[in-house]
């Protein structure tokens, strides 16, 4: 889940919050590209990039404890994948498997930490709008905006289904068995399709044209004529008044 704007922040945040979201997205992507482009075995370059990232984290105003806790959860998954693919890469490159796995883990760890830091200082709606302004295809932008709007609805629905399942099975365990959980997820998938059809029908009935309308992004030519018309009406009313 994308962290909330005030989740794990110290005070009013840091100077990075005031930067344009497009600049933060581009800088994060460039940092990830720089980390990936580091040649194998160049640990000093990775160390310099890690120090630069620590400086950015300090400017972000994000709590290091919460940030590292999220990072550790993702890093555990990356570690499993790294030690899984390392033997094959080591055999082809002639390097040690542990050395290859360590390099994969270090690069992916820095990239993930950078993206988590960017997410902590950039709310998801701002990040999605920045991607749209940077030229991301409109279909992807609209898909991300719908995901941001309705993922909480689906999570609430899953929680209600899990609570009902526990009530019927007379168990008070927090975690359901894998078989039961997969069944709930399958039922949730079917319900999400049905909900999506109802939402689409409701939006089309309300004049949906394939783009979200925002107050901060008025349509060119619309929204400027209305104040002019209202001023003209006020002027006519004032001229006709005794």
C-alpha cells in the first residue's frame, strides 16, 4: 500500500514535500537507473549512492524506523529471489554465487529504498498526475487513478468477508488457512468485476468522458466563461435597477 502523506512523518515533513511531483518522480527513476548501471563489483560507487540516498532520507522528514521496517519486508523477498537466481548467473559469469547474490541484493535494496522515500514524500494522487504530465499513456494513468480510488473499497470488502467466514467457522484466528484465504480472494475477484460494471454504468450515466475532472485542472475555455457571464448578468441587473 502507498503510505499516507502523514504516515511516519516528523512534524510538517521536509523540504522535499514542496518540490514538484514530476521532479521527484524523474529524480527517483534516474537514481534507480544509476544504481542498475553500476558495474559488477564496484562497491565504492554503490557506497556513494547509498550515502546520497541517506542524505535524501534526512531531507524527507520521514521516520527512519518506519521506512526501514517497510524496506526490510521488501528486502526479504528480494533476498530470496537473489539467492535463487545467483547460482545460474555465477555459473555463466565465472563469479562466486554469494558475490552475485550480494550485488543483486544491494542494487535492488537501494532502488527499493529510493522508491519508498519518494512514496513517503509524494501522495499517490500527485504521483499519478505527475506521471500523466510526463507523458505516460492515458490508459495507464486512468488505471492507476481508479486503483487509488477503489483499492480501499476492495480491502474493506475482503475484511468483511474474512470476518463473516470466521463467524461461520467459530474460529477467532487472525490469519485464515491458505485454502480459505484463496477462496475468499477468488470470491473477491468476482465481486470486483461486478462492482466495476456497476461503477462504469453509474459513471456513464453521469457523463463520464474518459478523463477525471479536477478543480485544480479546469478544462481550457470552460470555467473562464462562467465568471464572465455572471459578471455580465450582474451588470445588466445593476443597469436595470432603479
